[in-house]
C-alpha cells in the first residue's frame, strides 16, 4: 500500500508543510552563513576605490586575475604562496601525527594488559585541561632547547599529542568483537599484524573524520606559530593575513587582503568536500 494513501490527508499536508518549512529555514541559514564569504570574494575581484566607495558592489568585478596574482606574490617579506605551503605542511603534519600517536596509544590501552593501564589512560585524558595556551612557556623552552625554532618540526611536534583522538579511538576499539583478536591470536598473528591487517581497515572512517577536524585545527593555528617563528619565511597564512592589516594611518589594500583570505579558505574546503562522505560516516560510527 502506498505510504501516502495509508495516512490521512491532513497528516500528509502537515508533513509536507513541515518539510517545506525545514527546507526554508535551512536555505535561510545557508544564505546567512555564505553571504559574508560572497562579499569577501566580490571584494577580491574589484578595485580599492570600489570597495571604499559605498555602497559596496555585490557582483564580482573584472580584477580577478590581477588581484589574485598580486595576492600570491604579496605578503610581508614573504609571498603568500610560501605561507600557504607552510600552513599546508603544518596542518598535514599535525593531523597525521595526532592520528598515528592516538591510534597506537589507544591500541595499547585496549589490547595490552599492563599495570596502571587505566591510570595512564586517565592521565592522557586529563591533558585536555592543559591546552597549548596554558603550557606555552615551558613548551617554548623545550622547543628552543632542542633547536627547533623556525622549523617545521617546531611547528608540528608540540601539537601532535591528542587526548581527544586517543579517547575516540579507544571507544571505537572497544566495540570491536573480542573474537577477532582471539582468532588472530590463534592464527599466529602478532599484535602489530593484527593492528595493521584488521584494526586499521576497520578504523578508516574514524581516521577520515578525525583527519578533517585535525587538519582544520592545524590550519587555523596562530598563537604557536607566531611565538616560535622569527624568520618570515616560516610564517603561516593565518599570520600573513594578520600582518597585512596596516598599523597607524596606513591604508589597507583590501582587494589583496580579501583575495588572500579566499586563498586561505581553499585547502580546508577541499579537504572537507573531498572527504565528506567518510567524515559523516566516521562521526556516526564514533557515536555507536
């Protein structure tokens, strides 16, 4: 029997009205969120005079190639293209490093029996109360002591420990049936072989979801790179955008700043869009 025929006409009409209302509110929300991004894009395609003179245009101009070529070669002492590469290396390094360390630590906590296992887990979990901003001075001293200032290792290594990812992987590993580990043990598989052949493939969606989150986390870092980089060639794109704003009575080159901001959005958007399905599946799997 047709589902609509089985329902009273009033109920079908009510359901259709609620569906339209939900879509309407969703469209309004998308417009509100997307409109500032659209204005930034429009500002990156017009001249300085068109931005300063009200009202600001809402249709893209004809300065797209000129403004974006200027943006890629602009920056304070270093081109924006170099800062984009620095941010990309930092974000990928942080995301991959956090995932590797969290996978191994969660695997050890779940599948190995050793004294104080629960204590070590809660010690890791308690580090959530100590973000980088709280421990930034001792962390800086350690990084400086190892000679990692103005280097990719200094940008990445202090940020790759993640209690959140360890917790999420631990919760997922605990849902894997014990029979799989027992069968692997009977077949003579070593622990790391079991980890590589069984646990990692089953964690693929969770890894993808965490990679998206951690990539954006690394890409948006500002305070830590600002502290440990004194060489402008190691500046990240977030630092570069901040440096482009003038101080005093100087005039901001708004088309270049807006073009740089749009360029800074592209890598995170590409990561989110390309991994959207795995990201959603990973979040759903994590809730089970």
